[in-house]
C-alpha cells in the first residue's frame, strides 16, 4: 500500500515514522509521496523523512496513479475540502482528527464517498488501538463490577500554536484535545445519552480554552470530562464500578491499566499493560491496509456512523457555549 501524505506539518512527520517502522517490521506499506502548497517545503520534507516523491500541489499528487491511500495531516478547517478532492480523484482517505469541524461537513463528505464508492477512514487513533479491546474485555469480565461513573481529562499547554487560537482554523480545545475524553466515554458507555451539560472558559478569540463536560446516559451512568489548551494535566481516565475502579494512565494513548478493589484503594490488585508500539498510529494504518485488501468502504473500528455521532456531540457542546467558526 503506497501512502501519500497531504500536508507537511508535525503530525505528518509522526505518520512518516510510523510507516517507516511498519515497513521495517515487514508490513506491506510504503512511504510514497508528500504534497504541500509549497514545492520547496514538500521537497525538504521528503528529503528529511525519506519520502519517495514530493509535490507542490495536492492536485498533482492526487493525479499520480500509484497512490493507494492519502493521509490528511492539515488543520481541521481544511479537512472536508481536501477529502472531497481525494474522493473525486478516487483515492482512499485516512483523515486525521477531527474528521471535520462540524456534522454538516462530515455528512457531505461521507455522502460523496458513498456515491463514489471510495474508502474513507476517521483517524481517531484510540478506536484502533489494542488497548480499546483490552479495556472492553476487562469490563466484560466485571473486574470492577458494574461500571457506574467515568472521569477523564486531557489538557496541554499549547496556545502558542496558531491553529489552536485561530477561529478560521477551527481551533480551540474541543476538537484538538477534548475529543479524546469524549471518545473514551463513548467507547466505555456508548452514546445512549440523556443529557449533556457543560461549562466553558473562552479565549479572547472566542474559542473554547477550558471545558468541563457532564454526560448522563440511559440507566443512570455518568461521565465527567475535562479538556484545556491552557495547562497540562495528568491525562488519566478512571472508571468507577460497584466492585472497584480502573485507572487508565493516558486517555488518548494508554500504556498501563490499573485495577483497584473497592476496599483497597491505594495498591492495585492487578496491572495490565498494552503491546509495544511504533507510535500508536500503526493500528489505523493496518486497518486501512486490511480494508483496501478486502474491498471495505469504512473501518469496522470507526464506522462512519460513529464519526457522525461524535460530531453530533461536539456540535451540541459548541451550541451550549455559542462557539461558531467563521465559515459556518
């Protein structure tokens, strides 16, 4: 599978490291091309990351018949337009989160993909990781009894980055970091939501800086979530059950899961690790490789309806906060 990268920023470099690592382990993937609106930048990126071909426009790269999969690594605001370019060119797509800034754009993209029968995947990486199944299996085994309450957070001090503070780039905490606690809650408790409440602090540009989110589900389960671009947090998630609780060390890339008994809250009775990884992105690439070989049009780990469901939640939160992007 020849992978082309659309965009030449930091996250594109992480994907390059991922694909090189996969190829070194024998996976049938190739770091084939990179495209930027600036050919000089694309060529420099290609030299530094050992990419075979560099293009000075996205359209030129999409005309290359050898490209099998396009990984979109640009700001959220550009994703819908760029995915449509790929779909019209007949190129399979793996789009970095957020898939699109809002539900309407996602519906348009997926309708076009369905019409053209082109594969499109949402690169929300925890959905593809082995840790997801490990956590699900532990909960199914009732190691903490019946799950009742969940807490998770993800906060980074990243407001020095223009994409975070610029409304035109669909910045703010929610789409960049808040999606991970939301996604974790969705993976654990599902999406049968009764009510969402939230409190927000806004930046001077009108975007969300820090938010707390409370979700109530059918059956009485609840999630309490936090996200911010103003400070760093411990990034943990905790699932509380009737017989104990579970601590996940990193909500967007788990490495360690601790199980605690209801009556012993200081020392874990069990510690579960996750498999070693290259970067953690390899699982979404492996899913794309499998799906293209099998002729699937969406990944089973993150079906299109789940992408739309997450965007319904982010749209609902922005409606509570009265946060809109200039292009909406």
